[in-house]
C-alpha cells in the first residue's frame, strides 16, 4: 500500500505531495491518540530517601576510680592523701556540717572510692557508713552535694524448734540458732523463766524469727516474731507486735506486756527511816558501812509486798539481815527483803511470785534497833538506790488496739502451730 501511495503522489505537483503527506501524518496521529475513557499509567522510578544526618553524641567523660580501705590508725587526711585527692578539698568538705557528720565517723575496714576526671581532678567521693548505707559527695561548680544511698536487705523467715537435753545453749545451737538469737530468746523470756535454775531436761521451745541477707550472704539476725517456751509443763507464749501508734513490743497472746513493771515501794504504810547511803555510819556497829538499800519503818507484822514478778531465790536466816527473802526478776534485777518477823507462804525457794503478793511481814530480826524492812534493789549485781532507780515499765497494749491484736495473735500462733506440726511430721 505504501508503494501504491508513493506512485499516486508522483503524479501530482510537488506542493500537492507535501500537502498530502502532512494530511496523512495528522490522520495517523489522531488514530493513535487514546480514547477519553482510557487511562494512562506512567511508572516513575522509586524515590530515593536520603537519611537525615544523625546528631552528634557527645563522648562519655572518662573517669578514673581509686579505692581505699581505712587501716587501723588512719585518719581522713591519710586516706585522702593516699588516694592523691589532697587534704585541701577534705577541709572544705569538713566545713559543711551535713558532710562532716557522716564523714568523720571513720573506722578500720571502711571503704572509700575516689573518682577523678580526665584532668585528674576529684569529682566525687563515695564512702560506706555500714554494709547497707553509703554516702556520695559530688563536687559541683557551686560546692558539694551529698547523697545518702540505703540498700534494703532481703528478709528470710526461719523456724526453729528443740527439746532441751542438757542445756538451753547446746540445744539451741543444734537447732541452728546463733548466739545472738539465743540471747534474744533469753532476754525475751527473762521475766518469766530463770534460765540458770528453771530449765529442765524435756523442756521445749519453738520460734519463728527473721534473718537479713544481702547479695546472698547473711548479714545478721532480725527479730523474733513469735515464740513458745514450755518450762516444766508451763507454757509461755510471746508475740512481737507494732500497734497503730508505731509502738513495738512483745506481748502474751492476751495483750499483756512480756516485760514486767516494778512497784516503787514494797509497803503501803511506812516511814523511811534510813535512805540509800554508801557512807552511812552503822547504828549498831558504830562504823562507816555503806547502806545499800532503803529502810522502811513500820509496826511489826506489817505486810511486805514483792515489788515485781519473779522467782524466790532464797528465803531464810542470814546473819545481820535476820529473816531475808531474795527474789530474782528479769533484766538482771534482784530484790532483797530483810529483818522480817516471819515469811509468808509464798516465800519458798523456787516459788514464782507475782507483783503485789505478800512475801513476809515486818520484824526486827538481825542487827537492828527497831522493827523495819530493809529493801535492796540490784541490777546485774550492782546496788541501786530503790528511791531513785529508773524502774522498768510494762505498758500493756492499749485497749483500742486489742481487736486488731487478737486477730494478729491468732494468726501468728496458728502459723507457729503449723510449723511445729510440719516439723514433727518431717521427723
């Protein structure tokens, strides 16, 4: 067809041929243009994403740390000098009371860590107050900042139980108790049980207590939470309780304090005829002899009351004291009652007596000039003035806290029983 068209065009003049060619081009272009209902999809090359430049991260400052341990005989100055921290900065620190108070409590074995920057300038000092407490002093442009860091130990709850064969100490050690825990138990029950004289083979004890750990190592013993001691068939239970007022103490399950109070005087009707006096002249011997107690003058037969719960250690005739009764109490306390005309039925060696019970009656036995009671108060073997000595208190649980305490006591005694039953089953 192309050849035929070319032959026809040769028969026309030149300008006609050009016109025909132009017309033919236009017609072909129209024929090839897409219809209005068609769409044209043009694929573009994928867009190239250029990441934004990341901000520059400043380099971490370089620090050098120097550790020092306080040696016997060290001072703060020697510790700072050994670390090349200098004493001038130390003196500036000590001028600030908030810093000097903990910093000056230096002791052998204490750890110090000094931190220096790249210019070898001191930036901070960290030192231990104890295993759980550290202080960090930071040097700033304005002076110093001190921060106290306290670590909390892990609390582990333990149970121990034993039957006494030979001694409390050996049985407690076999049960896994530390010396400190044995002393805790002895102190707790010291008002009710004389561990030197009352203990018998076959007595039992059980307790739930706490231990403190840090990083898997034992730091020490915590408190006894609940305990039971059976002494010669007599059961004594104790619970540690903190009331809503924040007061913590040990109580029996009925809310009575495990600590016992003392009466200031052993009689209701009396006259002080001679006070505590280490330089008194004896009225019978006419020599300087310390008067280690207080004399209460009263008619013969006047009742004498024991001033605190305890155990009668001795009751009988004792030289110049005449008829005398000695009572052992808790807390290392003993009371002595002398010159009695006669003893009461409670005054038998080994008897347990309660505060206010009649122990005997005023008399004039021994080296005396008239009827009176000679009363002594000893703490760990040291005579104290009965009129001025600080007496132990035994504040019972406030009645408003009793409902909560009774629920707490029931729960704790129940836990102790579960442990005891499990312990027996394991054996």
